[in-house]
């Protein structure tokens, strides 16, 4: 299915530099090759964007009862959060998976449906994706690795991170061509943005201290909570817990780390404590969640 380009204004909406600086983005993986066995077919739920360029074979993707099929030479912008996919046995793809959100966790771009278009219509997207996947494949032993848990030097980390904005620029240009534009949630109080940045920098394996947070921001606890709740819909502590939960879901879905290893990585004193916490948020044990992905 070929999508007709939309005539629309540029995606480059004007915002304060600090607002753009607060956008959260990171690469989950960039991979080119045969589809991994576990991804051949099934139903998947991810909040983060996935883009596939079909190199060989075909894929059928369904969301909300609407089904699309893509074959070699076509891109698929995969719906979030849930889709059902079925790849042909010979399928090979270029896959870029990343997170891209405003402060508070809202997606910069919403992707409620699966979109298929010819790669030849947006050549820059493939050009940047190939450079990104080659950089990852060259420097990481397992090209399909979940990058957040991979080890590397700081200069290599910077090389990957510096390449990612080029991908995001091509991605935004392609979405604008498709008639999709960033969803802005409104300007935030600078003190709320500072709080979010502090929370995003705080290591997940270390205890969270509201006292330290309010001292950095220069507000009283009740005032900060009120401002933060109004801007994001959650308290600072709830925001931090949501960040831990999102990370635990990614680790359970994309890695072979044991539940005990994940618990320790997220700063829990024991596997049982982590399991109790996870079940309280998701209504299912970590092992049950993992098996359902």
C-alpha cells in the first residue's frame, strides 16, 4: 500500500530551546538482518516507536482490527502500544526501536495505527537508518542487542547518541510527509522541568530522596508536589516510580536478564520485594508479564 504524501506545514514548530532540551530520547536497538525467532509472530505491547524497513519477505501487522501488509522495499511505522505481527519465514528487516517523549512521558508523536509506505518515497530515512545500524553492528558484538544493557565506553556512547538526532530528524520529516506532527502538551514551569531533569538523571539503583530533590529545586515539598502534579498529572515520586516501571518492562521484554538481576539493577533489596512491587503496578508477576510478551 503506497501512502500519498500530504501537503502540510513544516514540523518545525517554534518552542523555547529549554522545552526542546527537555525531550527524552534514546536508542533501544538498531538492527539489520533476519527477523529473530521470538519476533516472527505474536502480539506485542510497547510504548516506544518501532520502524521496520522490509529487506526480504513480508510482514502482516494488525491493530484495532485493521490489518496492513508490507513487502521488500517498504517501511512500516508500527502502531503503539499494541500490535499483532506475523513475518514470513524468509523475512529480513532493518529495525530501529527508540523512545521519544515529552517531559511527563507523553509521546512526541502518536502512532495509533500501522503505516506502510515505499522506502523510495523517503530515501533520507533509509540513508540515516543504514548509518545508524552499521554503527551499532560494528561496535556491539550482538547487533540485535538491547542497547540500554550493553556495555561500552563513553566516547562510543556519544557516537551513538550523536547519530540518533539525525535519525529523529529524518523520522520527523517523514511523519510530516505522512501528515503527522508533534503533539505538544504545553509549556511547563521551569521548576517542573528542572525537577524532571533531576529525576531523569537519578540512578534507578539508588534510593530516591524527596528532601534532596526539593533542596535542588528550591521549593517546599508541598509547593513542588502541587506544581508537578498540575503539569504532569503525577507526583515526583510517582514519576520516578513510573520511570522504574518502564525500565523494568523493557528489561523483561527485551533481555534475558534474570528477574533477580533486574531487581538488583533497579535497586531492590531482593527479588521478592521487586516481584511484590511489580505485581502491585501491573497486576501480574514479572515472570507472567515476560511470558506474555
